[in-house]
C-alpha cells in the first residue's frame, strides 16, 4: 500500500523545511501539503522537486485551517486521492503576540482555533483512517508552552494546550498502532518567530531544517520508543 504523509503549515518555515526533508525519504509515496497560501505551497513543491525530483508525489492542497467545519471533508478527499494517511504532521501555527490587557477575544479565538482546535479535529479525522495499522501523529508545540512568556499570553497558552493534547492522545490511542509525538522547538528562524521577536537576528538562532531533521527521525520506521514525549529541540549557536 502507498504511504502518505500530510503536512500542515507547509507553505513556509518548519512546514516547508520538513516537506523538503521528507521528499528524500524512500519509504514515502505521497506528501500532501496543506496551508492557506497557494503560492507558498507551489514554492514548497518546487523546493521538493529540486531536492528529490519526481518521487514521492507531492500534492498541494490550499486550505484555511481556521475553517474547522471543512476539515473532515478535506481529510476524506486526501484519503480518497492517496489511498492512505500514515503520518500527520500538525505544523501550522498562528501568533499575534499581545500582553494580558491588550489580548482581545478575537486574538484568543484565532490563536486557539489554528493552534489547538484545528489540530484536534485533524487528528480526530485522520485517526478514523489510520486505525488498524502502524501510523504516526506529530504535533508542533513550543518551549513557549512550558515556560513563562510575558506578552505572549494567547500563544503561550495555546502551545501549553498542544503539549497536553498530545499526551492525552498518546494515552488514548495506546494499543491502536498510532504513535503521537510532540516537538517543542526553541527559537527558530521562521516567519512566526519574526512576529514574536521582530528585533531578533534570524541568522543567530536555529534554522527550520534543524527541526525538520528531528521530525524525519521521529516519523521514520526505526523510531518506536518516544511516543507520548514532549521533545525539546534547541540548537546552541
């Protein structure tokens, strides 16, 4: 059976770096790329092609994950097109850093919708197709979810929720063949990080491909012992 990896947030940053990294993996037949930006997804497809040629098949699927009601249909279409979903990488994220007194209801709702609710619904729908065979789900949290981040209230709280969600899913899915991982990257040179720390020099911090290498290791066939763990990824420079 063909093996498929679904990557959200694939139009830039860690999502794009992961797609490029996994395009070199011989065990993958399909990589499905999901993000709002169609242009960004096409740029990711081109980067994958430069890296790996025509194998695996790359499927860009523009979709706004804040539209929660459409996620079940999106997942069903992916399964119909590819025949399986074996790996789900929940990498999409949103940040609009605000202090407590400046945080609005809209900020809270948007942050949790993209960072938590969409991740949960995607996981629920993908698990419907994964059950009965080995599969993996990997969720991107952040070190902001495990240490205090004054001024980033909504973002930090949403990432703490991702850590808890992942640990709960790991326990609930134990025995099904589905393993669940969490990665909490430290400072990484992404567009989202630029919003959180606009004065920071991105060349002095960890690059997305370093995180992508860890993801590739975790979702590969040889990793069997780290499910349920929140894995902190940092690079000293």
